[in-house]
C-alpha cells in the first residue's frame, strides 16, 4: 500500500538532513520555528507575494525575506538588473561604477554625506560603532532593551529578535544575550528602556561624556513593532548635546517606511545611519553613512579600519539599484503599502475582538505586529509590555494561519513585512484565514 505523503514530508526530510550538518538545521535561528513549534517549511521558490515550499504548497508571504523584498519576490526589474550584471562577472575586488551609482542614489535619497557598503546589516552597525568610538575617542555605547542591531559581540546585550524567545528568562541588566560574549564587552554597552525619555536623560547625565554613541531602532521591528513617542525622539536628539553620536539603525526601516526610512517619516536628525535589507534588493548588502566629517574617519581616508572581500559586489549593487530606483519611480508605493497594512491591522483587531481574543496591534507603514496581550490603550510601547504577550496562543494562531496558506512571522516578537505585490486578493484571503484562526483559538479555550 502506498502511503500518501503528508503536506510537509519534503520539508521534514530536508529538516532532518539539515540538522545533521547545520546547527539546529538552519542558518539563522528564527527560521527553525523554535518558538512556534512544527516543521519549518523549506522554500523552493518565491514570486510576487507568494512562497512555494518543498512539498509544493503555496503561501501568501508576510516575511519578505525579513524585509528586503518590498517590491515582492522575483521582481522583473530586479531580476533583469541582476542578469545584466551577471554578464560582466560576479566579483572584482576592485571598485566599479555600480558602487558609485548606488552611493550617489543613497546619499541623495537620505541626505547622508558619505556612505560605505558592507555585506550585511550586522557589519554595518558593528562598523558604525567602531567609527563612533574612533571619532569621539570614547568607549561606551547605549542601546535599548529589545532592540536588535545584528550579532556583533557588544550589541548582543539585552537584544531583541530571535533572542527575545530563544533566550527566555535570561535577559538581565546589561547582561550578554548570548553565550560567548565576554562580560567585559557587555559592560561597555549601557542599556536603557525604549520610549522612556527620563531614563535616557538620567543615564546620559551620569555617563554621557563617556558615551561614543546611542544606537536605536527608529521604529522597532525586533521586539515586534514598537513606535517611538515624540518625547522619546526628543530625548534621543538631546544626546548629541553631550557629544555622543546618534546612530539610527535603519536596517529594517530604511527605504521601507519612506524613501528616507523612519528618519524621513519621523523627522530624525541622526549623525550616522545603518542600512541593510532593502538596500540590497534581496542580495547581501549593508551600509553605513552620514556626516562627512565623521565618515572621513573611515579607512583609507581615516584611522578607523573596516573592509570586506565582497563589499560593493556588482550583483548586489545591481539588485539594490534596481530596487531603490523602482521605489523612487512609483510615487504611490508607500501609500499603497500603508493602505494595505492598515486595513490588515483593522481587520485583525475586529476579528480578534469578535472571537474574544485580546490582542494589541502595532502598525506603521508596511510593518505590523499583533501582540497577544491586552496593552494599555491597545498600544505596546516597550520591551516589558511586549514580553507579557501570550506566546503560546500566538504560536497556535501562527499554526492555524500556516495551515491555511498564510506564512506569518514565526515569532511573536517580529514584524511582518507587506510588499507592493500584495493586492486586495491577498488581503481578503489573509483576513479570511485570520477569522478562522482566531475562531479556532476560541474553540480551544472553551474546550
Ligand atoms: N539591525 C536591525 C534593525 C535588524 O533588523 C537586523 C536584522 N534583522 C540587523 C541590524 C542585522 O542585519 P543582518 O541580519 O543583515 O546582519
């Protein structure tokens, strides 16, 4: 008798093989579905708003490769730009015109004086901090609880993203979020509370003259979505008065919330900015940039060393250029993303209320998190409030959506990312699935 393969048998088989040759079977922790359970789907292909897994199941994708795919997967202009670049070689280890073009475009769109490309967001934040220390001659940095800035040692301190769930209960005052980070490194990172202007003012009054930089997510995605209050943004700008550099980590928000990221949307004036994700259009790129007097401290112009074998890679530059050009060319794109995502937010609130499931939805532009918690005034403001979410219920809801062909972020403490290829058809299908998913939670809790 032949057995009908289960809907996930290919993914299960790949996951089993992967676990024998790769730690946890994945190359980035959240992909393993550890906090939601079940089999991570191994993805075979992605087009537009859809992913297809190894078993041939199609999903409406709300991850967008964790942010880069703002135009949707396999966008024709991006594909064409990559195949065009491909004809001329894949890596030179010497400068080329595309790096100049992308740097010109990024500086024009963001107002940064100069920009340096890296191959990941982690390298961008790590390098920006070294630069801030080199420029100011100071050692300390300040970050915020639940913000994630990549996995450089000094930044894995009270960090968000995969660490919010994988390191359950191990977060402490200025404590490393990961094994292998020496306490001596962690002690150079001071931690303050997001959206708490008084706490930041106090910290800066006490230690500010030793602080090289304050790094922050201008809209947080990595504790789930947290939106800054105007009072907090004002306190962030006050750190510049004591000579600390303000570093906006726009790896997630850059070119997502506007052509000039959260900086443009919220009127921020950072000294340095970090980018990643969209700037590479789905290929590995990061960047940091900002004030020219500061950037001129970077080697070979200045004394702060930073380098990369594949930095400025021609295929990656081509994908980034095509993506940013497409965003700039479509005047209505950000309004369209906002409209889709706010309808999704409204729909989720209504459906959860109908099912009697307490949730608080934070949404801005094409970023959204439904926290399974009853927050004050329906808005989660900081790490502590986010951490009170009912992750078990979120996990069940996630599985119910997945079973209905909706690929949501597999963790309570992440943003989803809507793309320009999501249309009313996908919105309706998503809300229909969400109605059933909330309904099934009700059934479970009554049982
Ligand atoms: N900063 C922020 C705000 C991020 O969201 C991320 C990745 N999610 C990073 C830095 C690190 O980027 P990468 O994963 O490309 O190293």
